[in-house]
C-alpha cells in the first residue's frame, strides 16, 4: 500500500511541477507566441540567405580553381617536354 501512495505522490508532484513550470514560462516569456514564431521565421530566412551566399562564394572559388587548373594543364600540354628531348636528364 505504501508503494502505491508513493507512486500517486510522485505522479501528483510531476503534474504539479508541469503546471507550475508552464505557468512560470507563460509569465516569464518576454514575447507572445505569434511574435516568437515571426522572429523564428525571420531568423530562418536570414540563415537561408547566408547559406545561399556561402554556397555561391564556394562555387565561385571552385570555378576559379578549375579554370586555373585547366589553364595550367593547357600550358603543360602546349609546352614541349624538355626532359624527353634532352634525354631525360636529372637522374
């Protein structure tokens, strides 16, 4: 019987704590629900825009790197290989 009373008291304390916690949160929240939702939506859009900007910058850097590698590769293809012509030298 004592275990049952302990369980009931625990459950009652849990429910009372949830009610008190909810009331405290409602009283201490500086903004209303719609204001908070609007603020979260605005912050989400801001973060999305920042992410889009970062992706665009990364694509530009990658495109520049690819162009540089392609130009270097073309230069190497056009340049006669001095080592092969002169007999491989250096070893």
